[in-house]
């Protein structure tokens, strides 16, 4: 059985392949896009979400109820008001 030999492509075939690949790859290149400076978009919640909270009235019956109310609730509401002040500052654009 005779041995099959491969015929190497001629120089002109390699040249055509190189030209085709070069043109094919450069056709995908894009021109640089001009960068336009745009201001940031601020998306803010409704006004009710960053209004200060009002302290609810005390409805306890003893001094220990008053101590628990004062210690827990006022600190929590103070923290919420600080967070809401930060949101108001952000939404006002300052």
C-alpha cells in the first residue's frame, strides 16, 4: 500500500490566508467612542422615608417602664434620625 503524503500549501495559499485573517480581524475593530461627562443621577426615596421620627407617647405604668422606654427607644430613634439626615443631605445635592 502506498504511503499517503500531504502536499504542503503553496506560498500563495499562505499569503491569501494571512491577508484574509488580517482583514477579518481588523473588520471587528471599533473606532474609539467619545466619552461624554454626565452628571450622576440621584434616586431618592419619597419624602416620608427621610422625615424625622416623632417620639411616641409614653404609655407605661411604672418607673421601670419609663427607664426602658427612655434607654431603648430614644437611642434607636436618635440613630434613625442620623441616618435620615444623611439621606436628606445626599438628596439635596450638597
